[in-house]
């Protein structure tokens, strides 16, 4: 896998077939940023300096990264349904590749579990997003939402839920019960994995 990544980077830098020079630059980039995920959040100047590559090569690399992110990102569209937490993770993870803060979304669903719309509820700091039920359910009530999927990222890359994540989920599930709006899941997205509260039997309702 590392060899494949190295060869891909070298090919992009060389704008075609890799060469010893472009392979050396790719090694410098991976060594400096630690992983492909590290490259995603780097600026063009950072790529140029760390890889000791030209401005045109750095720009080509930035464009390739953006194209990859767009290709991997396939969020739900209005009227679409989903089948599992993993599907949602795969469709949304590319959005957060370079995120340095927590973004908390709610996916508002109708009675057939079809998406009504996606709402960005809050943007937090490096490792915490403070979410109040009022911010989540004001939109949901207005749109006659039947159910919600909650979704947020961990910039650290580790999707393990924090104590605040557990407390937030419990609070929102409770508010939803009062309003008659089910919280079907809360998904925490990391770099290479995710955590689903529903899959972990942390919620009363699931995907049924």
C-alpha cells in the first residue's frame, strides 16, 4: 500500500510516469506529513517546500488531491435513502479529510427515511463541538422531520466517542422523544474508521 501511494504521488509530481527525482520528492512529502491524510490539509506552499518541488508541481498535486476528495465525496441528495452507517461513513468521510475543527451535521429524514435536507448545526474547535438541542430541532420541527441522523467528525482522526459525545447524544435522543422525532444514529467520522452509536446499541432506535 505504501509503495502504491509513493508511486501515485511520484506520478502526479512528474505529471505522468514517475522518475527517481519525483519518487524522492514523494518520499520527502510522506516523511514530512506522515500520511496521505496529512497532505490533504497542506497548502500549496507547504507542499512545495516540504517536497522540494516546483510551484507547478505543487499546484498539480493540490488539484489531484481536490479531485480525489470530490470523487470520494457522495453525500445524500434530497429524496435519497441509505442502508447502513457504513454507507453514510463512506459517502461523507471525504468532506472531512482536511478539517481541523469539528463539524456537526444533522440529516433530516421523512417518514420513509428519505433525506429532506442536510443541516450544518455547528462548527466547533479542534476537539469539541458544543451542540444544543434547540439548534438541532428548530430546523427539524420546521421541516416536519420524522427522524434524524447526527454526524460529526473528529479532526484527530480517532472516531472513538468522547464523554461529551455520549452526553450530547443522550441529550438529543431525549429531546427527540419529547418532540416525536427519532434519532436513528449518531456517527462519528475519523480518518480511516467511524463509530456508530446505533451499531454499538447505544440508542433505542436503529435502522429498521
